[in-house]
C-alpha cells in the first residue's frame, strides 16, 4: 500500500482527535478537502485559527460568546430572576430555538462523572453558587436542565443539595428589597425528554413541553 503524503496523513490525524470521528471518517474528510478550492480551504483554516481568539467565556453565565457579558446576560428584556442550568453551550442553543424561555442561563461545561474523575471542581458549580449569593436581582427559580442520563441526574441531585440551603430576598412591587428571605424554587425539566437522551438533540416541541412541564425538585 502506497504511503500517503505527509500533509494528508497529518490532516487525517488531526480529524481523528475530534469527538465522534474515527479513522474512516477522518480519511474521508481529508480526501474530500483535496477537491475543495484553495480559497475555501484558506477561509476554513482562518476560521479555525481565529476560533479561540474571537470567542470568550461570559463571566456571568459561562456561555461561549463574542463579548463579556454575553448578549443574553446583557439583554434587559430577559427575566433575571430565573436561571436555567445546562451542561453545554449547545444546550443553550437548543432552548433558544424553542422561543419559549426568557430567563437567563448558567453553563456548567460538563456533568459529574466520578469514573472519569470529573467532580464539582472540574465544572462551573462554584461559580453558580457564587452568582446566586452575589447577584443584585433576587433569583426566584433555578431550572436544573441537565441531561436525563446517569451523569446528568447525579449532577442535578448534587446541585439540589447545594441550592436547597440558599434563599432569595423578594422585592416589592417598586423593586425594593428588604422583605423576609424566601425559599429558592428548584425545578427539573419534565419527562418529555427520553431517558438517556441529550438536550442538544431534542426537537423544539419536545423541549418546549419539558420546559413548560417542569416540576419542583
């Protein structure tokens, strides 16, 4: 079997490092790019080069964005008293496609997975707790929107224990604080989502129903 050119071999190796890409898929993608016009290849390469340079993590919600704070956190029309906790930035995209949710988000960038040494310190749980304690606007509800699989459920249970000790200060109709602290409402998405599925792959109707039918957790 003839040896592949080094440039092609290196590209195949790079593709194989991507999640879900095996040797056959990597080889197919690499050979496909041989037939793409050079101008498109250069544009593709430039997009890869500037990916990390032109994106930031929002200091508030930890979502991937172009600016800090992100466009959702800085949107005055959103309800700041509700925070939807998700595992990945792609989950935010899924919820936004439904057009049903008007609150804010917090992105964990993962879930608890002891078998792979992913504990609370490896994802943005501490940042969520700090956010709840320091945010100017009182948080009334936390929606635990982790995936309905083993890791997602473990993460939701851990968050429920951490969040149950936190209360919020209700505000009067004039927006003033000072009323007695109230219990934080912790909810979980309804079972419209199939067990073991990922939120980012759910269709808009299923996700909308899960959001509307959320329950106390």
